[in-house]
């Protein structure tokens, strides 16, 4: 019961409290931080050559000497890029108003180039502002760039489709660019309202996973529109980035542009078109420009359709909680199976390392499993179980010390009442100047002294509790404890019953029943103690059960319990002694019962006789 109180019950409580904390969202920030760390630690992927970023940086702005970048410069850039025959161009720069000079040139470019996708903002920000699409650009060539930022200010999700305030459906810049690209491969994008799976976005039959409010480490997160988790490309330089000046001066390899997707955006901190993300590998601060986010999402969509590079997947809630609870139960079971605290510490430490490695490995395969709640349960339950194991180990040693004290006391009693008394008597004879060498009793007493001292050796040897598979039934005979326990106990019975005890001489009926016992988890030490229990119980009958005519010995496993019974019909236990003093055998039996977490009983029979019984449950964990 103590191991349950110290180890198991706190473990179950830890599982329950951790699950409640997760349901309340208290672990979300830690879970997302762990997710970011694992994502950054993933192996590097090659540069995605399907995408080129034209980043308008601070040097470009200084050269042009105007911001916002004028329409004429944008038009020139678009015409230059178009000359390289890209698959699609994404203009991640707002153009809802004229920015002279050169507006007519930009309007003309918009009309002539059918593979350009401009941007707009359809969801109002804190101030309630939205941004209209570019002037002179057809609506089918416009995608929104609204972003989803988590509570910690980091971006891990993207919005592919959403309703505006007028309930009109809009698609994102990344989705439109990916659609243009894969159409050249004979793959078309479509939307579908499936009764079983709900609203779906698909490229042919390839479904885009939709983010749900409790996916991964999120709890009750807003999942409005059509969202999905971003599987950021794992590389410090996931895409080629060139400047506007590089394009105008034609310092770019034509193969980087031809049949590729080109994204144009601002890559200077002064414009503040950036977000923060600890999920992406960066050289310095986790600052990611908006155009880079759109490149990651576009790359994710294209590579998912064409190369089966997976999205970040999660389990359903029920399987996530099965995963969490399972780790807690594994630790509890481990604590019940392993007895050594040191081995248990190494085992739990190894399990925690294995769990962290497994979680990371699964994320490299794009499967996000609950990490923080499982780790908390492993650590808390591991600590609780180790404390319980240490307490159990200390209790075991206390019981061993108690047994050794009993052996020492009995050894002293034997020496005091036997050899010391003989020696004292012989000394007295010498002091009285008797002719001791000629007396009739001197030589027999020396023989008796020799036997008594050998008896002390026998006792100490028999009561040696070092783990051994040998039980010494007498000085000449050993019993192999590797044999089935009921056979060993039968040998003990045969040997003891052959001893010259006065009360055995009156026995007329022996009822003996040695059936197999459940020996699961029984150590050699416990088997040794059980044999000693039976020997002491039989010796007590032989020494003290006067006028015994019937002896019953039973050894059996019934109803989940091992039971050993020695029953006689001699002088009752209440007649043997009127003292509450417990002899050596009784104290050993009580200690053994504690080790087995069982019960030792000795009671009077009716009308006379004594029953000595030891029982223990086969379902309990023994010391």
C-alpha cells in the first residue's frame, strides 16, 4: 500500500493535473517554444530552386532616392523579369494608390502580363484598415497577404482562404502563385465542400490539411478561414535572394528565373514589412521578411503537390491524450518492476532521453506530437517513483537489519544458555579442586560443548541473508532454491519431521498437501525466509505441542493468495505461555510477512491446538 501512496497515486494525480493544465491552455507557450526549437534543429534541406526572391533593400531605396518605390521602377523591374520568361511573378508591394512617376507604364505592364499576382489586405487590422488591390490589375490576379500571428508574436500558421467583412471569399497570394505554377504540370486547384470532411482545398486529389483549433500544441486557437501550419523550409538560406539593382543590371543567372516563381518584396528593416519566427533557421535575430514568409508557403504548396513533401501533421485529440497518458503509465509500471533505485534512475533518465529523441524524430517526419505535457509527466512521475523506490529500498534494509538483530539475539541466547553455562560449570569444578578428569560427566560435557558451538555456526550460516540459491536444512544437507517452492518446502517438512522432538512421537495422523505456489517476483532471499518459517513452525510443534495426535500442513495458492498453514491439536497456544513476549521464530515470521506485504497469524484452535498461518497476495509488489 505504501508504494501506491508514495509512487503510484502521485503519478496518477500528476497525469490528471497535467492534462487539465493542457486543456486550459497553460502549457501552450511552452509547447510552441519546444516546437520552434525542434523545427530549427531539423536537418538542412536544399535551396528551393523553383523560387527566386527579389528583395528591395536599403541600398536599392538609396539608389532610387524615393520611397515608396515609384511605379516606373516597379514597371521596369516587371518588364525585365518578364523577359526571362518566369512561370509567375508575385508582387508583394501594395499598389492601391498611384506612386509617380511611371504609373502609366505600371498600368500597361499589369494589362500585358497575365502571370503577375498583386496583393491586397482583406481583414481589418487594429485600426480597422484594409488595403485595396493594385490599380489596373484584374481581380483574378490579386491575392491577399493577411498574416496570422500567435499570442507570443510569432508566425507558425498561414491563411490560404478567408471571408472579408462582406462575406466574400478571397484566396492568398501564395495559393494563387502555386496554382499558376502547378497548372503548367497539368494539375489544377479546386475547392470542395465534402459532407464527411467539411470544406477542402485540393490540387487534383491532393488535399491541403486544414488547421483545427486544438491541433498540436494549440488550445482553442482561432481557426477561422482556411488555415494550415507552415512547414518552413529548413535552411538558413532556403531561397535565392537578389536585389532590384541586380535585376536591372542583369547580374542574375537567367536559369534562376526561367519557368520559376519570382517574388518581389521589401527586405529592409526600415519599412517594417517583417515578422518574427523562432521556427526558421536564421543567422542572427529571428526576423523574417513578409516576402520570405510567402516564399515558404508557396514552396510548401508546390513541393507538397509535386514532391510529396508533407505538411505538418497532428493527431486527433483522443490520440494525443492517449500518447500523453501512456508515457505516465510506462513510468509507473517501470517503478513497479525495477527494485533498485539506481537502476530505476538510469532507466527513467534513458526513457526521457528516448522520448525527446523520438519526439524530435517524429517532427523531422512532419508529425507534431504533444511534447511538454508528456515530458512533464515523465519528469514528475519519474521523480515520484524514484522517491518511492528509495523509500522501499530503505524499508527493505530496515527489515534486513531487524532480521539480523533477531539472529544476533538468538545466537547470544544459544551461547548463553548452552556453551557458556557448560563452561561456567566446568570452571566451577576446577575451582573446587575436583578430580574433573576422572569424573563421569566431564568428557560428555566437552562433547556437548563442541556440538553447541557447532550449532551456533549452523544458525549463523543458515540465517545468512546474502542472495543465495541454497537453503541449509542442516549442517550436512542443502536444498536448491531454484526448484519449485512447494517441492523445497516438502523437503523441509521431511527433514524437520525426522528430528528427535518429543511432541512428534505422539502424532498418529499427518495430513500433508504441498501444491504449487505462485513464485512471481520471489527472490532467493524471500524463498529462504519462507523455508525458515516452515521449519520454525514445525519445530515449535515438535517442541511445545504436547499430546499432539494430528498434524496438518498445507501449501497452496487460492483466490490470488499464497497460503502456508501448520495446524496441530496439541496444547493450545494460550497454554504455552502467558507472556506477550515474541520468540525468535514469531519475530522472523512477522518480519517476513512485512516483506511479502502479507499477513502472519498464530491462533488457538477449538477445542485445542494451534494454527500457524502465513499468507500473501500474488498481485502485490514484494520487497
